C-alpha cells in the first residue's frame, strides 16, 4: 500500500466515509464526524500509520484533506497521486 492509499484509508476509517467523499476538498467540520474529537482521532491514526509526531501548530492547521497532504510533506511523508 502506498502512502496515498494509507492516507485515504485513515480518512475513510476515521470518519466512516467512502473514497468518493474525499473528492473535492473535504474540510474540518464539513461532515459531522470531523469534529474536534474526530480530528484528534484521525491525527493519532496518521501519526501511528506514518510513525511521526506532529507539532501542535500542524495539528491545528490540518484543516482539510488537501492541507493534510502538504503538512505531511513537512515530515518527509510523500503523498503521491
């Protein structure tokens, strides 16, 4: 499984959504499951999956599916298409 597939899987499992829900730009609070609790759960799963620890500023700035890809690049996690 490549990094993009891992990333998608974390989102889909964290928020009980399908991959088609990731099209466009899924944003924080745009779905009921992506609230503050859901956000922290998703962050924890990403940290476990990619073996990283995110800085608090990055956790707060992680406001959308697309923005998350950019943030992970800071941690040398390449999310290819």
